[in-house]
């Protein structure tokens, strides 16, 4: 993940469960597991990811 673009202040304001899911996604790139942990649909989590500036690079895939 390109962590330089992540809004870490925004991440820190998230509820603990969602914050843990975001960190899991950054570490593993597993959108499905992160969304499930956060209690969100894939689309909801993906929108959150984009709002927080978490981008996937070609190296991540």
C-alpha cells in the first residue's frame, strides 16, 4: 500500500473495530477480510478506504 497518502488522523478517529480493519487491509491488502471485520459491505469499506486515501499500487496486486 502507498501509506504516504493515508489520512492517519482520520484512521485514528474511527471506531476501534473499523480502525483494526483498516490496519488489516493496509497490512494484507485483503479487502474481503477487512470489510468483514469492520462489519461493512465490500462497497462500504472500499468507499471508506478511498476517503482515507488508501490506494492500491501495482506492486500490491
